[in-house]
């Protein structure tokens, strides 16, 4: 079911958290609300769920205005960052909670809970209590509990933030495949750009209560509308006063076609090698290279080399490039 | 064992012994000093039995009242913070800071026949002072913070995410309260109940003033014990004290168990 909101404004104790933002989330898509802490992304998610009242603006589900509909009637599955397990209930009772509220008959309830337990691969833990489960298991429990009411929309607040790195990577791929399998419209809040780019159909980048840019992840990465988006989505460096991704630059021999810089440091990070350079005025540029590229060029500290933009890169970062499709628009007024 | 810790142990045990164990032991020794037959007769003392019944009647009303108020006030203070609720959060502790005598005097000022509220009740033909309602009032007053001080920190700690999740699953506020909130705070509230019960049964000063201490009518067990000592009927007084001590032991046991359960529940929890 499509979700849309327009002019959503919210302040807490005089501090503006959301500044009249609008967007449309298409049916069946996974949208990532991406932004630093304090950007208002979690507040927006709670407003869509009906858990936080808004000051002004409208929220619609499938074209129907739900701005004044209480959370219990919105039919939205919501997962908190801490998974909010009902501590006094077993895993099975946690998942059954929404079904009990809907007065689903006991036998049918059991059947549906069993099915959900299989779906989230927790069949063997049905009678355990939340404190007996690991973080990843609790996360899947929260997901099953939210899915039990067959929601039209799934909202996930920082779903992987509390997990360790390996579980996180595994679980987000699993959540993505589950979301695609169920075809459920999903909005996910995260501050992790890698996570967002890996699993989202569409990114919405928030900063200080405004949408900086929205669009498909590869497009937004390659064509950031603002300096903020460019630096938030990945590393940037500058060459001759223009911002580039460090992998968009290359080292060449000294010539008129390249800027001449001095190598300051060569940092080897496994596969990736970072070459840090300075110009005559002392400003720093860094270039991201692979091992093979470094072997060919073999830059040494103190050496002077030419740096230029790779021939395959058409447009530099942070130019506010034209959107590729009408949906991929920048909401940001003015440029930095 | 190191010498310093041995000395410390002896000091602590000696201190607690002199303050608590010896006097308590003395109560038991005195109560049993005249043999079982005498004790049996003293337990059937008419005035004391009426005092026990009155104390039970007061507890039966005051404890539930305090639980309702305590849980309600805690929810208001934690879940719906406002300027008024923040004031309540502070005011709720006043009975702990005030001497019970002052509590009694204030209540008398308010509810006496010619007092602020008392005159209104008198106009309706109701007498509040020197009767059962006054004793309940004083008991509720002195035990005001005992439930909420247990419940408030727990409500803050568990946060509102479980309640909000239940709302997204379709639950109405009353259902959320009974299936989520109340279940989470049950042990803290139970601990508050035992504290309230101990306070209500043991209260002396405030009840002395508002009840008028009328034998056979408004005399609670503590007042009865006091009266017996004053009228040189100390054996009867010790028997009453024995009963109070036994209730205390029972209450302490319940507190110990519920505290243990509470602790286990907290440890079983996560972030």
C-alpha cells in the first residue's frame, strides 16, 4: 500500500524537528530514511505510525487520509530499535498478541503463529522468554509480531543498529528478501548509508528536519544534490576546489592535464589503499586506489605526482545534477 | 578473615542486636512470661480484639486506596509529564518528611466540625473527625508515596515502547494497561502494598490525634498497646506488641520475597 505525507511539521519544546516535509512511498517498495541523529527520521516514522501527533501536515495510506486515525486503526507493523519485546510473555505469546486483540480463534491463532515462527526461523524457541533470546532472535521476534496482523505497511526504526556487525549484515539481507517475498511496502530508518544503499529501493536523505534528496541509491550516490548528501553517503575529497569521491581520482605522471601534488602518506587498508596528498598551499586531497593500481604507480612519500579525474567519470560530485527520472527529485531549496 | 573485617562484623552485629534484637526478644519474653493460659486469655481481651478489628478495617480500605492512587499518580507523572504532574512528583513525598503529629494536626484543622472541609461535611450531617473515616484518611496520608516511589522508577526504566507496540497491534488503552503496563509493574506495586500495609498497621502519631483514641470505638491496635502501657497494664501491652511484631515479620518476609522476584525480573531483562 502506498504511503504519502505532505507538509509534515513537528516541534518538540520549541525545537523544530520536522520542517514541512512531503514524500510519496510507492507500493511494495523498501524506502530508507537516511540521516544523522537528530535529523528527525525516527520522529517521521512515528508520525506515519500514528504514535506521535504532528503539528501540521497530512499522512495518507493508499490515498486515504489517516492523519487523525489512532495508531491501533492504521494497520501498520512497527518495530522499535530495542524491539520492545513484551518481557513477561513468551515468544509465542508475543507473536500472538495482535491476533488475540483481533479475537482470532485459538486453533487458527496457533496455526498462524506456527507459520510465523517458521517464517522467522524461531520454531525451536517458541516457549522461551525474550531475555533468553539473542539480539538477532529478538529482532526476528519483533518482525514476526508486527507481521502477525498482516499489516499494509511495515515501519522499522533502526532495525539493525543494536546488532553486532556480522549478524547485522546477514539479517539485513534476510529482511530484504523477506520484504520482497511478501511484497510489503516498507520504510526503514537508519543512519548507516551502506545499509541503506544495500537494501533500499529508494533513499530519502534527511537533514535538520528537511529532505535533502530522494531517489534510487546509485543515482543519489553518483549525483548528490548537495554537499551534505555527498559527504553523508560516502567519503569526498576536493581537487582544485571541486568535490569528488576519492575513487573518482587517479594518479598519473606530471603533465598539464593533471594537478601536481606531493604524496604525504600511503595508508594500506587491506584491499583498499589511500594515498594522501597536499598541494603547495597545504590543502589535502586523497585518492582511493586498489592494490594493483598502487603496484603499477608505486607512489612514495615526498614524491610529486599528477592527480586527475578518471576519464570514466562524467560529472563531479555535488553538482546538483539533473534527475534521471521525474521521481528522483531534490527537495532542497537553493544550493550550498 | 582480616582482623578489621572481624571487628566491623562484631560492631554491626552488636549495634543491630542492642537496637533491635534485644528489645524485640524482650517483647517475646514478656508476652510468654505468664504461661500459655494467661497469654490465651490476654489474646481474648475485649478492647484489644476490637482494636485489631478496627486496624484490619482501616487497612482493608486504606491499602487499596493507596494502590489506586499510587499507580494512577505514577502513570500520570511518568507517561503524561506536565507542570502539574511535576509538582505532584515533589508533593507526593511530603508525608515522608512531615512528622505524623503534624499530619494529624493538619487533618484535624481541615476536617474538624468547624474546619475548612469539616464544616461542609457537618452540614451534610457527617462527622469525619474522631471516627473511622478520619483514621483511614490519616493512614492514606502517611503512606501516600509508598506505592508510587516503587512504581515510578520501574515505569521510567521500561519506557513506553512496549505500550506503543501494543497500540500498533490494535490494542485499546485499557487492554494495553491490563496486558502490558500492569503486568510489568505488578511486583513493584506488590512491594509498595506491603510497605503500605506495614505503615498503616504500625502508624501511631497521626492516628492518635485524628481518632481521639476512644477505647472500644476508635482505638487501633497501636493505640491500644499505648493505652495499656499508660494504665500500668503492661502485660496486655506486651501481648499486643507481640502481635504487631509477628505481623512485621510476616510483612518483612513478603517484602523480601517480592524484592527478590523484582530483582530477578530486572536482571532477566535487557537494556
